[in-house]
């Protein structure tokens, strides 16, 4: 005899289920979200690895970063007593201590320990337990009303998987519902490629087929759209903040393909960002499908393959900035290649090209990172030659950023600078004695406010201000270099506080900026602008392009040296005082490169660049390669994560990851010079063969 319930309840287990409906499978709904973490899947907690980032250090050497290494403080005196109670000293490295003792340091103990403290005029002793560093930080974080203290303690906190749902984000009742043994979270953790295979191979009864026919059709068609734009390596649970610009754009593109609209004008800005040449071919086919449906597709792009596949090309130029703004050529591919004024046409025709280096540099020192198993990396060991130009290649999602940005860079930063950012899982790193600095040159803005500009960022503005302060008129008036700064009171226009613009707040609309009525956007007051060098005041200098300023300051070596590096990286057209917020990602990256070039070389710096060719024309790539080679010629190491064939063919050494993206990637499939990679049967080798054969 069996007892059934109409209410999804079990009287023996004392549990009951609500009605199974879509909302119980959403972590954004209170009906489905884990009650402990509210559907986030993680909690912010004190991370022991941030409290003790380097276990090879002793307490006196500052192993407990949150409490410092001043042995005379109250907390450190307590810590000294604790370690001595267990038979160690403050000079013992943490790694040599018993695990129970380290746990006691971090989480405290109720064991009776005799503490004694000596002040300037008094001395006292008591016997009791020890709170522990982590418990102490947690308590202070809860109890403090100081924002500063909360921020300081927050530096030792990290996201940790929720202990209740183990990062699954849903209630256990929701996770109990499965399709062929897999719950909804397990399905979203699969790559799009594997998920498509799962639904294709799903074996259902006739009744189940009738029920699920329409749902499965919708799921499969959406997955097909994502596969068609080269995103089959992504998982559905991937956080949107971790997607590259190109990936996010291609996801939006996939939704448009799914809508099957007709007569729509689509505008895409560099959709090939982050795409391997193999995936790029898929993207071009997808764009052609959109066109064939009866739509117009406009693509802003520098990729040669994309340009060659276009029906109509509009070439802007002839130069950049004030040297551009004209339509140089337009029409079919042959119209562009036959136009003698078109720089793009000359590269497409082969009249101009990025040459293959005559000789590849050889390395005698290496940086070895072993046992890397972060994200999809399969416990790999990678040897990176030092003092050469290294290129990391592989199809999209093969693990390039996981290896270099998330693991190698963070591991080096932690060792050299005691950085708090946690690296991906790895075994050990050998050869760090051969580098003294690691620099990531990315495409993030050089400044968050309009006050920051290329001249202040590169350091050119300091000698310019010093020059103006030593002019005879300045000396008579007693002006110092600070007088010529728009950040300091005295010389700046006080009506706009040196901004040159006045912000007008618009209710329910974005803020509007208008030129200051007093200084007319010049940022300085009337008296400061009366000081002139070669007929130009400080505001006129900031309004000059780098190219103009280079001629203007040709006799002042300190200023010329910095401006020359800006010009060499192809930034001759930008203005010295141009607001940092108006620079594109590629421009910001080249300004950072110029700053690095203007520094004195140590010859032991490791530079990391992730897709530096984003937004760059063939001619700009040529200039970029010249700059990167200059850094290497000084004895430094340059590691570039790149898909661009022109950059790959110029590398001294290539590390190719793959063979596919996602779970099917994460292996080193080839390594060596470009000529050696061509001989290997990899996707990068196939495309590189065409480039080297030109």
C-alpha cells in the first residue's frame, strides 16, 4: 500500500515542495534564490590567503599583513605570546609552523594562554583565550562606524562560495529537479557547445517529446545563434562583467539574428575584438546572413579579412586627428586598392606591408610557471623566454588570459609587490630573480576625470611648467611652477576651478558641460596667461598637438624626449591638454607605452599587453611593433596576447594554446618561432602559414 500526496509533501521526512513553476528556477526571485546568499552564490569573507599572502615570511618580517610587523603594538605582543606558547618564535616562517598553530593564529583558541603586558608606568597579566586575526578583523568590521576602517579591512576580504548552496545560487528544492540527471545549474555550467550536444542527444518518450517540442526548438535555435558568432566556448553562467567587449557585442548580435528582423540598419564597432582568425571567418558568415535577410550591416573595422569580404568600403583619412576627417576612397575592394591616396589600399594591395624580421632573438634565461590549473587550464607548465618578444596565441576561450593575466601577472605582482589580488591556481614559479618589475599596459583610461591629460600622465607638463616659471617676467612676479598648474589655486581660473568647463546639472538628463564664461575654456586666470614663451602662453601650449609641440620645444631636451616617445607611438595628432576621458582604449594604451619608453630602462622589466592592436590600422600596428621592439632591444621582455597575424609573425617566440576553446582548450599545443609553429597542425599554424608565405 502506497500513500501519495497532492501537496508535494512527505509526512515521514517532514518536507514539502511548492508548485514547480519557472520562478523557482530563478536566483533573482525569492521563490528560487538560496535563502543564505540571496541568490548571489557567494559571500564576502576575510580570506586567509590575503591575511598571510606569503607563508615563507615570519611574523617579524610582516607575514600577517593586516597587523604589520611592529612587535611593540598590543596585537603583535599578543601574537608573540601565542606562538611562544606553542613552542615557536616570531622569527619562525609561517610555513614551518604546525597547521593547528596557524589555524590558532587565524581563528583563535579557547585554550588558556598567559598574556603579560608592560606599559611605561604599569604592568599587568591575565590568562584567557586568543581571538585570532580573522575573528578580530570580522568583529572590527561589524562594529566600526568608520568608513576608513571598513575599507582597510575590506582589502583582506574576498568572494567565497556560499556554504549553504555551494555557489549554485538556488534553493535545494529547485536543484532537486533534474533533466536526465542534471539540474538547471549543472546545465548552465556546461559550455554552449556541450549544452547543444546535450539537448541534441536527449532521449525522450513520445509523451515528453510532445510536451517539450516547442521549448527544445527555442533552446536549440538560441544556442545555434551563439555558436554561429563564435561563442561556443562560453558557459551560460559566465558573469557579464568578465566578458570582453567583443564577446558582449557578439552576444547582442546573436539576439538580433534570432529576431529575424528585416530592413534594419546594424552598426558594429570592431566586432572582431578577441577573435581568432578561425572564429573571425564564422563571424563574417553570420554578418552575411544578416545582410541576406534584407538588412544593412555597417562595420567599423581594421581586420583585413573583414575588409576584403565587404560589399562596399568607405576609407577615412588620410591621417588621424586633425590630419583626418576626409573620405579618401570608397567603393569595392579594387576601388580602394587602385586609389593612390588610400593608405589602407596600399596595405591591401601589398605596396606597403609589415615586414617579417630578418632575425629572431634567442633567449638564455627563462621564467617557468608550472602546474597552472586556473579556469580551463589543464595543469600545464609554461616556459617563457626572457629578453625577447613573446606572443601568446590560440582560439578564443583557449585560456590565454587565464594563463597570463589571471595567473602569471598576479603571481609575479604578489611576489614582487606583495599585491593582494589572488592569482589563479598554480604550482610554482621559477626564474623571478631575472625580472625586477612587471607592467600591464592595458586599454583602461589613463585618468577618470577631465583634469587628466597626456601631458600630465607622461610627465611632460612638469618641465613645461618649470620652463614658464624661469622666464624673466615670471621671476619678476615671483611665479613658481605651481602658478602654471590648473590643479592649484593661484594661477588657475577660480570660476571653473581650472576645469575650463562649468557643469550644469540637468534633472532626469545627463549633465551638460559648457565653456567657462570667465576664462573661455582656457583654465587659467588673466595674469597667468600674460606670461609667454616664444609668443605662446600656457593655455596655447596645452592646445598644441604633440607634433606641433615637438617642433616648439625642440631645443629643450627634457620636454622633447617625452614628446618624441608620444610621436613615435603614433600619437602626434593628439593635443597635450586633451582630456583623458576623450581618448579611445587604443590611444590610452599607446600613451602608457610612451610613458614606459620615456623611463630609464632597467633591462629586467616584463611588459604584458592584452590585444594591443584593438582599434589600430595596419600603419598604426607597424608603429606599435617598432615601439615594442624598442622595449625588447633594451633587454626587457614583452608578452603580447594577440590574434593579429602581423603581430604574431613578428614575435621571437610563440606559445599556442588550444586546441579548442572552453573545456576542450587549456593545453599548450605548440611553442617555438613562427617558422616552427607553421609546421605544427594547429589553427594558428594554418593561418600563420598564409601570412609568412606572402
